[in-house]
């Protein structure tokens, strides 16, 4: 009798492990839940979870229950490496859908590539070819943000001289390098280039230098509360004619900066932030499908980063279904076959030579009116 019970128990244990493993698809996310990227990356995390709940309600991804594994990288590259290593060695994640801290994703990309685990990212792509092979970006290329702001200055103002003010993140540094070329396309000259650290509490020196160089507008590059600090510095210095043009970010710093500078503050806005700017029927339907679920859970909270996370999860779903497998290399190959996917945030086109999914500028110029984000007319 004891032998029969032992055999039954052993059989049950043998069956339990593989069935559980086969039924679960683990998606890892290294995100900056604390530090300068917290507002944006919390949105990304919540967008991932919203999509995971939606997909699980439909039976999962190709029959596999989605399990999110989230680690806080504290908006720091070294902490990101620790987070990635933990998720690979302890949690055995099968794909990454990580947040907007480019430096952290870069720092871990080599190890992820060696492990042959695909990465879909809120950030720009890593630099090395073997790392890009495994990475797919859902972030609009930096040049689009610059073009949107430069076009506004050319078409709506007399300002032809600007200053660049950026943080040291890889995304901001890349955009800063592109700024002069982008400006020239619109007949605009970059007359000053200043930098700041994400935790700086005062940037009046940098703002003053930009003003002294003859700039009529500051092109601010970087996310977080630094936008509000710069806006306050502009006002404190009495620069009544200076425009502050910010880039992709959460609505919270937009609203605060708008309260400080009024119509002298504008930003490159996403479709989610100003839905009324979307006129294409297919794009509007995709946006509405996301916003209906987002608002039901989070109300009027900005869903910009979340919408890209939602899109990333939907593309992962399509890739796994196409691959008929959760195997990393097979899913990676399938991601390259996802073309003309209309998401909530943008239209995505991937291919073996195109791992930046957003190939059409999705931005419009926005401003703050009565505490709300509206398109600049």
C-alpha cells in the first residue's frame, strides 16, 4: 500500500511541474519605480498589467497565462543590471518588456542577448548590433520630438535661435546630437547647449547662459520634474519672452510647468494625451479601445507611457501566436514579422532591418489650458 501511494504522489509531482511551466508565460520588466523616471515608468508598468489582465481574460497569450515579473531599477543603470540578472536567473522570464530608462536597458542588453531573450522596450535601442538583434523599441525615434518643436517655431513664431538643455541619459544625449541637424532643416540655429543632472534643484545658470546667447526658446530634453524646475527658473529670471518647449513626458510635469509659464510653455504631445488630435479612423479605434480600459481603472491619469506598454504586450501576443511557441529565438524572429500594427500610441512596422517600430511621427504640439492638455492651434 505504501508503495502505491508513493508512486501516485511521485506521478502527481512529475505532472505538476511541467504543466505549470507550460501554462505560464513570464514577462519581465525592469522599470524605474523610484528615481527620476518614476512617473513615466510607473505608467509603463501599469500599462503592462492592464494588458496582462486583458489578455488573461481572453485565455492568455496563445493559451499561456501571462505572469508579469516587475523589478525596480531605481532609474539607475547598475540597479538595472541587478534587476535583469535576478529575473533571468531566479524568475526565468521568457521575454522582457522593460521601461524607459535607456541607460539601464543598455547596461543589461549584453547579458540578455547572450541568454537569447527578446526585449521590447519603452526606451531607445541599445548600441551594439548583437544587442539590437534581440531588442525592439516602442518609443518614437528622438528626431520626431525635435522636428515637431522646430516646425512649430518655424511656422508660428519669429524665433530662429534656440538653446538646448538636456540631461545625461542616453536618450537625451542622442537627441541633443540630432538637435542641430534638425534645427537647420527648419532654418533655426542652435546658439547654446547646456546640460543638467536629473536631481539638480536649480538650473538658473544654464538658463541664463542660453538667454545670454540670444536664444528665444529652450528646447528641453529629458523627463521628470526638471521641466518644472526650468520653468520656475525662467520665470525667476524675468525672461518674459522666452519659450520653453519640452518633449515626451508624463502630463504631471506638463501641468505644473504650464501653471508657471502659461502659454510660454509647450510640449510634444502624444495621441493619448490629446485624443482629439487623432483623426484617422483606425488609429482612433485602437486608441479608444485602450483608453476605455485605462480610464475605467485609472480615471484621468495620463496614459501615455501605459499606451506604449499596452501596444508592446499586444505585439508580444501576436508574435507568440505567430511563432506558435514561447521559445525566445522563435518569438524574436516572429517580432520581425509584425508589420502595420495599429496600436493605441502609434502605428508599428517591424522587420529584420527595422527594430524601431514607430516609423511615422505621432506627435502634435500641446499646451496647458485650465489644467488640461490641449493641442496648440
